[in-house]
C-alpha cells in the first residue's frame, strides 16, 4: 500500500488544496492530509478547526485521512512508514520554495520523495491568505472555498 502525505498549513483549506488532495488520492492508495504549523504564518484557525473543515469536504473520498501534529514532517513520516510527499504548485515562486523544501526534507529523511503537482488552471490564483484578505474587505470568496469554510471565515472576521 503506497501512502503519501500532503502537508500544509491549510488555514483554511481552499478548493485548490482539495483539488490537489483528490488528484493525489486517485494515484496513491492513501493520502494523509497533514495540518501543520508554519512558523512563518499567523493562523486564523486552530489546528482542530482546520482539520474539521477539511474532513467535511473529503467525506466522499475514502482513501483521504486528515491528521494534525507539530514538529518535523519527516519525523512523522518515519514513524508512519510514509515516503511520498505531495505538494501543489501554482507559480514559479512556489516552485523555488518547494524545491528547497524537497531537498531539505530529503536531507532529513533519505527515503523521502517529493511529488509536485501543478495546480488545475482554474485554481492557480487561489491561496488561503488571499481568501482571508478578500473576506476581510467584504469581497466574494465562494469561488475559492467551500461553503463551510466561507461561513467559518465570516464568523472569525
Ligand atoms: O501551506 P504551507 O504554509 O506552505 O505549509 C508549510 C509546511 C507546514 C508544509 C511547512 O512549514 C512544514 O513542513 N512544517 C513542518 C516542519 C518541518 O518539517 N519543516 C521542514 C524542515 S525545517
């Protein structure tokens, strides 16, 4: 059984993230979405809230599981027997960052292989930060996030 981990801050999950997770789930036997802390970002949602928002949108895909933990991604992978990392790519800026992360993770765990999936074209502009900013100024976000996420963002702001 080939497992893959899809890590991110998912604060909150967007249609872009869900697209990547579901496409990965059509290739790997199991995809574990790992909700993690990115120390460079301040969060709007707790890890538990982020997990719940994702779970509600992955009910229809039986081989997707959602977890959260703090610490090094590669430590978790070692304990769970996971060697594949999934990352989504929107722009060349994403590529530079993800390429660096892939090398770093490989240095930490030799068997870790990173798979970079280009975003579907219609989601190439979507990011959690952009959605939060749009919402804070009263802009429409229903094109970018599912209904439960839209409602959760509006409750926070
Ligand atoms: O969605 P993001 O914010 O781009 O996700 C970044 C994330 C959470 C995947 C990254 O910060 C991460 O892997 N954090 C866990 C700690 C870790 O293993 N860092 C890599 C080596 S320093």
